[in-house]
C-alpha cells in the first residue's frame, strides 16, 4: 500500500471514483486549513470538495451536494 490517498475519491459506491479499500483505511481531508469530516467527494488536483447541503435529498434519495473550490489536502488517518 502507498502512503498517499487517491487524487479523486467518492464515498458513493455507484461512482467510478469509489475505492472501498481507501475509505476503510480512513482518509482525512483538510480543506483551506480546516479539518472536514462531511466530505462526500474530493479532487486534490482540481482543488474542490463536494459536501452535503442540509438534509435535502434529490428524487433518488441521495443527499443534495455542492462543490466548493479551495486548497485540498488528503491524508490517511492511520499515518497522521
């Protein structure tokens, strides 16, 4: 295993960027210097995270999300 998490990761199993092994290992996200624990998806190279917007759901029952741009740092929690 490598010590760097994937560049793009999503918690939704239907997403092509879902990686169960990395999620089980525990990925931490620091966004603009603040530790975030409500991230649905992220991309380090593109500099954005996707987070839930309240308790709203779309017509398929998935949480409504918004993409926020900024500095993204991903790390494995078992190393830090």
